[in-house]
C-alpha cells in the first residue's frame, strides 16, 4: 500500500483497479511514452480519453485522464502495485 495510490481487486474480480490518492488530470498523449518506458509495455491505444498498454504476457494497463488505472492479467496485487508505482514515479518526474 502507498500513500500516493491504492490498488484493489475490481468489483468484477477480473482486474486490479488503482486510484491516485490525489486526483490528477493527466495529459495521456504527453506521458504515454514515459509510461510505456517505465512499464516495459507497448502502447496499443493512445487517445486523449484513454491509454492502453500491453505486453506479450497478456497483461494490459488501461489509464484514464483522472489517473484511474485498470490492470488486467497480473498474477498478484503486489505485482500490480509494482507497476502502478513505476507509473506514478515516472509521471511525477514529468
């Protein structure tokens, strides 16, 4: 757990949902490459309203402009938290 974000299993139990502790409006187009680099994932969709990253292991991260994230295909909450921390650290630098 972090004081910068929370991660929990979503209500449908098909993904982890991460929320930033402080709402932050993200310019997804501006941070897409930074996030892809931080996670080692590739960009599948990059629109003002949604950013979707994926890897070859079937994992996806969907990011919304309010900073909410859905992480699918992650084997544990701890692994999902690691990815969210990498993203939060990278966008904090931007």
